[in-house]
């Protein structure tokens, strides 16, 4: 894994907006945590995180334990 950037337009989220983060894969949780922090920095509230696949042994759910998470399919890694 390397270093990446997550960006959003400043006016895309207004203070008080409720946001659901949707991603295809939850592994270590780094991308979703970066996204959640960016949304919160803009004043948004994370209503939940939805992922298609979760690789349970990589610990992403623990990193995101303060958020509601729903995974469609879970796999041990």
C-alpha cells in the first residue's frame, strides 16, 4: 500500500448533512476513515458505512468502531 489522496469539493457537504459512505471493499479501513474525517471536517454527520465485501481479519471494522457499518458479504482474509 502506498500513499493516496481523497478529495471532495468544499461545498458538496453542508454542516448538518447526513452522509452514507459506500465502498466496494472494507479491508484495513484507511480509505473509509479518511473519507469519514473529510466529511466531518466539512460539518457532515456520518449516518453509516456500507460495503459490498469486508475482509474481517484485516481489522477495518475496529478502526471504524464509532460508525454504523453494514457489509453485504464478509470473508476471512
